[in-house]
């Protein structure tokens, strides 16, 4: 999965937020290099200031931001690290003593060498994010003067940009895959989700026949999900059979999920099954520990069957929302595992059918070349699994049902079903 890690590397320096040119640059890169059918859409802020109960913020762009001392030495420069700017900062050009500047600085006492990711979307203010170590050093000279420049702009006639990819299948029923594009230079949260969504799209395109239609969206978190629901809610409620939010899915930690509010949907079952077999230490979180766009998709008046898939869940790794969530924290192996996670879920969706046995009583497997003539390690387990599967092929159990009943991975059960089907012992119910 090296080429998916390359996506993360390429997109890492781009300044993204809820809106603005960085989001457009990100989506255009994906369209030009990986997803030529990606539809890039603009949601006009001028005509849609209200999105359900939320006020849509103006489009925000920034070209420059720095702090320089009396000798014009830049001690903080947004161009060196776009996390240095408080997201959605208003423009300023002033000279003030550090005692005043300190009121506009954000740092982490708990991790003194990390730059925090901090935003102020819904209240106008300005600020910079720095390491706490640097802040403590600057505090030694409270009267020292600093020149502050933030060259940013708000456009009340602008838009929120998002991407939508529809991959048609045999059915009108849809699988929703969502990831968010609003965070700037953080690799796991959530460039990994973007890369995993691209890889999932490539996997879906590779399927010979797709049972479902797939709707893959690249949106700014929270407000983007609300905008997308505002434009598509009736369609989504009618057609979405399962859904996934991809978040923080590229580190080397254990695999996790956030379940739907009642953990009772088809999506929940699939995710729990996949987690059981891809890690010895799965982390399954209830909806009470929600934090990403599952909040919107699973809201009471929406109620879509959407789970969030992660390696280490947002907020559960110390690098979260800091400059330490960098290109060293996410690995090619980590994102490869995350991609495998979502693709295994898709594999179950595409192949989970209902079958029934054709014979009355157990079939004589030897007649069909399905009974081993040599006893060797593993052969007894395979035969036992086959006979156990046959015992539940009554037409009312899906492959996933049977895999869970006899406690084997879905893919193992699917392999046996394919052999039985090729031997004309079973038929679709």
C-alpha cells in the first residue's frame, strides 16, 4: 500500500479547513490522479447561511501568518507548519508586547514539544499555536515587542467544497463511505481516511459485479456532513443499507470502531465480525464515545446505519490533534491494515448471500470430490467446517450468520460455499 501512503505524503503540506482553496486543491489532486469520476461540488454559503440548526461559516482562506521580533526575525511562521495558525483566524497586522500576545497563543502543557491543532470556526478571533517550551521561553521577556501579521480573509459569498463519487452497482441499495478533508497537516487524522477511501474506491471498481451502489464522500467534518444530509437526506434514508466513516485509520495501533447508537444494525454485525479476525485486541466503542461524523449520520431524525472505522480511535492516541500526528506516525503498513479493514467489510457486503442444500440429509461428500482421501494436518478441520456449514444451509441463514454460528471467519465460510456451489450441491435461496 505504498502508493496510498504517497497520497498522505502529497496532501500533508496543504492547508485545509472547513472551506477554502486548500480543500479544492486536495479534491482536485484526488480527481486528477486517482478518481477521475469524482464530482467536486460547491455548497453556496451566500444562499445557505443556515444548515439545519447550524450557521454555516463563511469561506476562509489564508496566505500568510507570522510573528517576528524587533529584529524582524520570524519566530513563528505559518509557512513552516500550517498548524501554527489558529484555524479561521481573522486578519491582523499589529505590534504588541508579549504580555498581550500571550493571550492569543495556544500550547500544550501536557506535551511541551508539540504544536496543538486548534480552531475557532464560529467566533472571530486570531491566534497562533506553538510548543509550550517555546511559549515558556518567550514569557521570560513580557515587555518585548512583536509584529503580528495574519493575511486571511472571509468570503460571505464563498462556498463549502466537497467531493462525491458514485459507483453504480446492480442494486439501487447503497453503501455510504464517508471521510473528512478539513484537517491540515495531520497524517492519521485524517489523511489516512482520505487514502483509505481512495483505496476502497479502487477495490470497488475492481469487483466484477457489484451488488450495491457505492456513495463515497469527501467532506469537511461536521458541517460537511450536515450539508450533505441537507442535500441528500431523503435519498440516503431510503437507500443506504450500511455505512462507514473512515477516521484515524493509518497508524500501527489496534483496530477499533464506534458503533451505531443501539449496536443493532447490519453494519454493526459486519464490523464486529471483521474486528474479531483482524486483531487479537479489538476496541469496540459505544455511540456514547462518538466524535466524528457518525454523530450526524446516526442522529435521531437521520438514523443511518453508519459505524466509524479506525485503527487507534480519535482521541485515544497521544499524538492526536498535534504536530506529532505526522508522516512518521502513519506508516505504509498501518494504512495497508486500515485499507484491509474497510475492504473486508465491503467483501462481506458483496458476498453475503443465502443458500440452501439440495440433498435430503447430509450429502456424500466423497462423490463430489469434497472429502479428503488423505488425512493430514488441517484436513479434519476443513471437513468439519464444511459439514457444519451444510448443517445450517436451510435457506434462512446467510453466510455471515453461519460463519458466526460455527465461529469461523467469513472468508473461510465463503470459500467453502464456493466449493459447494461449484459442485452443484447448493442453490441460492
